[in-house]
């Protein structure tokens, strides 16, 4: 049918060309200067010539019609007989020497089988909120909302909580970036180790105190240097529920640039560390600082047996819309999931930031007065020029009333009478004084609220899971289940803007050299893990495990942790300071060198047929890799294979699970080269020049390209 249509179109085109030619001829005659000079009277000789040409044109059109009819008949004949080429391939040459394209009765599309792609034939997930639809609804006009600049005025009736008191869960936290303004080690030495040391002391003073921690990279570093007593106290705090490990990843990963393999790896590294050292598994996710949120993250957390999660950095217009419709808590579903197996209960923080002025309620001027680190005399103050006041018997009633007003207004944005109030900021609680300032003053406020039934509120310190458990209980559902009437959402939250038109999208492509280095290191890690596993298995089977360098496992661990560290939302994003980026680069390069060593050692062992003669020499590697990097910011330099009279061996490794045909390129020092397979067969080779610059070829180095399966 396709050929038939083509022939018809071709014939129609010829007919149109002929008619158009006739039109041009007539048009030329009408505009002939001789005609105009004669007042429009043609000489008889010209009319005769024109008549002859018209007759010739009619004859040509008739012949063209006969040709098209003949082609149509041929197509129909081929269709009826199902003619194919003698060799079974298309096209083929006929007896008269012309090329023939027989009719192909097969469909011109490929039908999708259910086993090929289980999502292709399925219908889309039915959700209440689809982010593409939400984006199309909003004006993104940034209307001034009053004290809540990016929102609106919130009102309530004083008796709304008479039947069901407001439950307030204040969650102290400290966000520790593993590198940003300072390097990972500098932050740890200056602040993070003091936060964790103070935690051991101050949390033990009152069992009502709670705290959450996210970055396992820092926690593992502290644990390795802590004495047995501190480790035991910390373990008790975790097992008793005073301290909760949230998310449990090696870092709080970026969600835009990171490959999902690396996101999984850093999550596994953190979870395995927690399991080995503390015997705990995280229950809730906490992501307050990634610059936008991907639907990949709830999927991965769900598969890691986390039932609830929290996000913060979402476009302020989206937050306003969700707050107005009380949709800040929802079940986050994958777009391709027509069931509900991937649903993750998600809490979206409604205000500008995760610091104290933007977490207790809609008015940052008031909330800042309840950040007791900013008490007069501190190096940190409130930009709104109204400082906090220490809580005492004389002012506790007034202060509790002001704070409760903010709590109530914030609770109006949610569908339950359970309220989450984070209490912290970047690298908070690094001084023992702040622990006392925050916990003692807030406990006085809580005691007053809880002892006055007319306030209809119950306030307490809590962990993130304490809050989620209360939400589930208030709605009468099990942990992780959808509460009645809560919306289901699909999509993601990119791009992020925190104010006006300040879109955080430049980090998608910033510092591309290090983004590329990250991917290179990821691929080397995957290959090294495969080869190491195979080599160790073969060594055990051959009974020579003692001779194989199983210590290479530490190099794999080091690489996994450095890759994990680089998934941090100020690392792979390129948003860290220059000195910090260099520190990341040195870590990545060190791990890359280590992984090459693992690959060399494993390949050496695997290619030796007689394992009994294997010996490991650390200073004399049996193989060398195809490239090297001199420094963390240098491009790789290809290894030059120097050809001699004896053959040189090239070992190729395919790290994927299926066979593939690829082009292998190596550099050699001679144009006289021949490539043989393992069984001695000669392979076709393409020899190319090696360009030293845009205009200069090398006379000593050549590129050899060969196909390899």
C-alpha cells in the first residue's frame, strides 16, 4: 500500500508539472512585448505555432496517463502475487536491469508486546494532582501576601480546637552540609563534631528532649573517633527514640544531577552503616535543602522501606497553591503506577525556608522571637529588629499565647490537627549554650500550654517519625497508608525558585568537568565491583584466596563513600566554593586511581588459566589501564602501546549484562600494526592519524580502531 500511494503521488506530481508548464507558456504569450505593440492582435503564424504546441502537450499528457496506469497495474499484480526478491532481500534487480521494490505486506509499525514494556500498554495513573496541570493553572505573579509575603492572610475561629486539641510536634534538627563554604573535614572539625558531642551530653539530661540527624557521612566519621562511652550513650539515645536517623543516606543527595545508581549507592552505604553499627533502619525521609525535588526520590525511599518523607525547596507559587487547597500533605505516586504500590506519604513545608523564622508560622518576625539562639548578646540576631526574650514566670503566658497563634495559623494549611514545627538551621547546636537556650525555654512554653486546658493544645519535642505516626493515628490508618481524603500527586518539583524570578536551574550544568568525572567514577565503580566479586569467587574456588588481595575491598568502600559524598546537593551541583570543589576533585581522583588498581588486580587474576602460579605484586602491576589523570582537574591522557617484535596483549572488559558490539580505540607508536583475536584470527583495523592540534598530526602516534564484541 505504501508503494501504491507513492506511485499515485508521483503521477499526480507529473500531471501538475505539465499543467503548470502550459500555464507558463500562455502567461509568456500574454506578456509578449510584440503582442502589446500590436494592440493584442496575434499574427497567424504565431497562433499556428501555439496550436501545434498545445497538441503536442495533449499527446504527452495522454502518454503520461498510460504510464501511470501501467504502474498501477504492476503494483496491483505484485500485491496479488506477493512477489519477493529472488534472494529475499530488498530491493532487487530485474531481468531488464532496473531496480524493483516489491510490495511488502508486513505492517509498517512494530506492535508492542506486554512483555517488552509493561508500561506501554497500561493506562496512566489516576491522580488528584498532576504537576504539569498545576503549572498550567498558576499565574506565577508573586502577589504580596502580607506578613507571609509569598502566601496569604490566614484566619481561624478560636473555638476550632475545642473538640480536638491541636497536637504540636517541635522537631529540633541541625542541617550539616558535607562541604559547601568549608570542606567536609573543615566543617567536621569546626562544628559538626561539637554538635554530636553536645548531643551525647545534653540529650541525656532530659528524656523529653528529641532530635533528628540525616548525614551519615558525618555521623560515621564521629563514631570512628568517639570513645566507647560516647558510642554507648549515642546508641541508647537512638534505641530509646530520643534521636532518630532520618533518610539515612550518606548525604542529603541532590535530586537533579545525580544518576539514580549513585543515589541508590549513597543510600545503601548509609543504611548498611546504620545496620552494622547501630542495628537500626530509617523510617522517615528528610530533604530540606536539595534545590528542587524529583519523583525518583520517593520511589527509592519506598523501596528502602521508608514510609513517609518531608520536602522543603519547592517553588513558592506551588507552595502557595498547595497551602490554599490544603494539599501540602499528599500521597506521592509514580506517573506510571496505575495501582498504588509506589505511594509515599509526603509532607511539604509551606514557608520560605527551614530555619526557625520560617517554621513556627506564617509571620517570620514573630517566629524569629522564638529562636532562642538569637537572644540579646548572641552573634546572630533577628533581621526584623525584635529579639527573642528568655521565658520566665512573668512572660510565659503572653509568650505562649503569641506562639500558639502562629501554630494555629500554620495548622490551618493542613488537613489534620497535628502540626509539625522544625526547630533548627544550618550547623545549629554546635555550642552547649544553644542546647540550653532552645530546650529550656521551649520546655517552659510547652509546660504552660499543656497545663492550661483552655488553650486546647498539646505541645512537645518530637522526632520526624513521632509526627508522622500521630498523623496516621489521627486519621485512623496504618503507617504509610493514605489518610482519607488526602490527595494523590504525580510529577516532580522542578524548577525551584525561592523568590521573585530567582530560578535555581543554573546548577543543572555548572562545573560540567566534575559532573563528567562523577559519571566516569560511577562506571569504574560498577566495573570494579563486578570484577572483584568474580575474582574473589574464583580465588575461593581455586583455593588460593590467601594470595588474592582481598584488601582491595577497602578501595571499593572508599570509592563508594567518595561518590556518595559527591552526590551531596552542594557537590555535584557545583554550588560549593572553589576550595571545596578542589577537595571533592581530589577525593574523586584518589578513588578513581584506587578503582583502576582493583580492576587491574582482578583482571590479572581472571585471565591466568593456571591459578596456582598466581602471585600478587603490589609494586609491579601486571596490566596498565588505557588512560591516566595527573591531577584532579586535568583531562585523561591515553596510554601509548609501544609495539615490538613480540605481541602486546589487550584485555577488554564488558561490564554490562549482555553482549554488545563496540569500537575500541587505542594508541600505538607504529603504523605497521595487526590485531588478532585470542584464537589467532585477524580483525579488520582502521588506522587513523593522531592529531596533536587542529592543524598538526603526530608522526609517532597513531589511532587503531577495531570492532569488538
